[in-house]
C-alpha cells in the first residue's frame, strides 16, 4: 500500500494565564502561545504577564522556534488610547509576533504607532463573511480569528477568498452571547465582560418567572439542582482536524487562559498528538480513540461541535456547570529520572500503592508507576503524600523528564 502524502500542519495555538502555564504550553507542544498583559486584556481576572515577563516570554518562544501573541482585545475608552499606543510600541520592541485586537480604533492606532507589529483580529469582532475579512485586510490585519458561529463550509469560503490567515477555536469554553460579546455580567454584577471582568453569569443556575400568568415562579428543572439555561457546552473539535485543515484554517486555537496547568497540559498534548497523526495519516487519524479519551481526563462541560456543521440547537449544558473529569492532577516532575529516582512536587494527595499515570509529550506518555519507595528531601520515607507542594523523591524506572505530569484516575 502506498504511504499517504504528509498533510500541512495547522498551527496549534495555546493559552497561558501566567508564566508557568506559558512554559507548560511550550513543553507539551504548542506552536504558539497567546497571553495577556496586566492591562487591555479580556481576562483581567487571570494572573497575566508583566511587561518584563512578556519580553522574556517572547525570547523563550523564539529560541524554541515558537511564536507569542498578546491580547489587546478590550473595547477601549478615550482615556486609555494614549497608553494603549505606548503599549503597542512596547510589544513591537519586545519582539511579540502579533497583537490580538478587537476595537477598530485600536487597529488604526497599532498600525500607526507600531507598524511592524502584526495584527490579528479577535473573535470578539464577530467576523462572519468574506466582505468583512476583505475590509480588515485593508486595515492591515494579517489574520482573522473567525466568529465561533460559522460552519466549516462558511470557513472554507472565507479562506478561499483571501490570503489573510484564518484562525478558529477548536476547544474549550464557549459563551452564550454572540461571539462572546456579553452584557449579562455587567448587568448583574457591574463587572464588564467587554473590559475583561466577566463573572461568568451564564454558568449560574436560574429560575424563570412569566408575569402575565400572575407573576409566579415557573418550574424549569432538569433535576433538583435547577436549570443552567444559559450554560454553553464546551467546544471539542479534535475529531474534525481534517475538515478544518481542508477548509484552509491556518491556526487551531484552544480556549483557557483561566484554566489550570493540568488542563492546559492535557488538552495541548491531545491536540499535538492528533495534529501530528493527521499530518501523516490524513483523516484516518480520527479512528484512534486515544485523542477523545484523553480530553475526558480534565474537568469540562458536556462537549459539542457547536455550529461547525450547521445550526445546532444542542449547545447548552442543562445538567450542571461542570463535570470533574476522569483523572486528578497529582504531581509535576521537577527533575527527571536519574539513577532510578525522579524529584516531583505534590499537587494532590496520593500514597504508597497508588498507580500514577504519566502525562508527557515524550514516549513515556501513558506509562504507569506504582508508588513504592518515596522519600522527602531529607531522605525520610513518605507513605502518604499529603503536604501541599511537598518535594519528594520517587523511585521509578520510567524515563520521566522535568515538566512531565503525574495523574491518578478516579
């Protein structure tokens, strides 16, 4: 049988809410990472990056032949415009590969103040058609992050009409509002989602009242916990890499600057392996159940492919705000296996006799370790690891490397 021709790999773009997560994203195989500074980002409740950390992250990314994008995706107010212009100049001088922008005024300011800084148009701009992409191209935008409401057919039509790069979200939380432009948080709590302060009011449990019927409360319950009528399911397109790549998508984006380091490692690792498999085997990659199964190891809502294949009435998760996932984050490897011992840092309780599974970008991925001999830094035996972030020496012949993660299935 003739070996299939290799496919062109789309970029795998991962989120990072702090510097540690940035390093995790690179380690587990992201081609590019998007982050936010302390200001002008729609994830202000994340830890985010100082200017010094942004410059350092750009250097590290480039040393690894990866890219760094920075979000400047707020809807700006007048008093911020001067500072934002200065910020664009800083990002350009720091070597950032692109700024992710929503506000058309900020696109013009960036083009004027930092003409060498590439501009990616945020999904918050809800770009849904060929004419809109052509317009943004004239403004100097080199990549458009398309609205999440588009079908694969519509994405393919847009990609075929332009030489502007297209980027789409492939995994993570979605917003009930059109392209994430929400007023619910602002209305209920005074915290503006379009200024980076969303309280995720769409994840709350609601009751309903219909005033023409006497103003009484209506029964609207899926179970005794109530109804999550605005709670979107999580996007999961890991089985659709072939279709999206054929539609001309240049970059596959994972949502989650507020998510945990463990979540990030698991999801990036799954998509990295799936994309690499697709590049070799084409659409046949999707027959491997590993990729879908791997994504069940993180906390998530029910999965959906949203609008990729036409209107979908089932994008709301009525049952609950989130499910736990099938495995727990137990430890991160600080120093790899040497002379039969690795140094790890505990994250969740485990004990002698537990079976731990390796999460790694290497061939050690999926290996099992039965905890037997374990000591603290002073060499004292540890039977039950229950001290948060305790450094431990774990005896194992599995070839662990710094950055690997150990998890335990429920």
